[in-house]
């Protein structure tokens, strides 16, 4: 299974495009596996009617991994200016992990 990581710098977002999207009820497990990397700490999971979210940190900066069932999209958004500035480093970490 392939996953593409695209840094949308103009939107301060990382777009995640897996070859197969998880079902809504599978996203909690999918996110745990996706975020299971050295340097990342998972904080909490929130589940809504149409959007689910994992909050996590990378190098002490907070982010959220979002899944929206209706738009069939997965993305990472920074929480705050420092996290936004660190976004390229997070992209690099995620891409290096996918190459392994």
C-alpha cells in the first residue's frame, strides 16, 4: 500500500493520500499506526460524526491528523506559529518513514 505526502505550504497543511482510505470506524487504528514514529508523541483521539482527529506532537510542537469521511480526505494541520514553522521538518520525517 502506498501513501503520498504533499506539503501544501500556501495552506500550512500536509495532505496525506493513502492508496486505500480507511473506513470511518478504522481511522483510530489507522492513525495510531501512521503516527507510530520515533519523534512523534500521540496525545489524544477525538471522534465526531463526520470528522475524526488525532492530536500529536513532533519536536514539542502540536499538530492534528484529521480524517473527514465525506470529503474522503486526510490531512495534518499545525497548532500555532511555532508548529507551522516546523511543518517542513515534519514532512521530511513522514516521507523518510514511508521510504523504509
